[in-house]
C-alpha cells in the first residue's frame, strides 16, 4: 500500500512578461503527481500554460515533519488519520 506524502514545491510562472514566484504545499503519492497537481492548479486558477511554469527540481522537497507545513488545510490532512466531512444543512 502506498502512502500519501506532503511536498513543498517552489517555482515561478510567467504572465504578461512578468515572473511571478510561488510556493505550494501539495499532498500526493509521488513527486511526479505533485508536479502534475501544480500544473493543474496554476493552469485553472491563473490561466497559465504548462510551458510557462518553471519548477527547478532542487526546489521540490518532501516534508516529513508536519510542523513545517504552513498551509492549515494540508497540515490537517497530513496529521489527522480519520477525518469526517461535516454534513450540510
């Protein structure tokens, strides 16, 4: 059984002749899946093509200590084992 890991990915994307830096925490099974998630997220939220997103392989690191995660949602998924989704009223 594979386990889900937390990755911190840093890079930059170009939009209107400007370089915009980013850093994201991603939960994925592998490093390849985490990069794919970054491409999908930036493409849908910022309308950036994949060839305009630059990720240096040195800027991808796996987070083993949950206290390093700054995004509260990702941290909750990394720490909690049994999450329940609240019902809508």
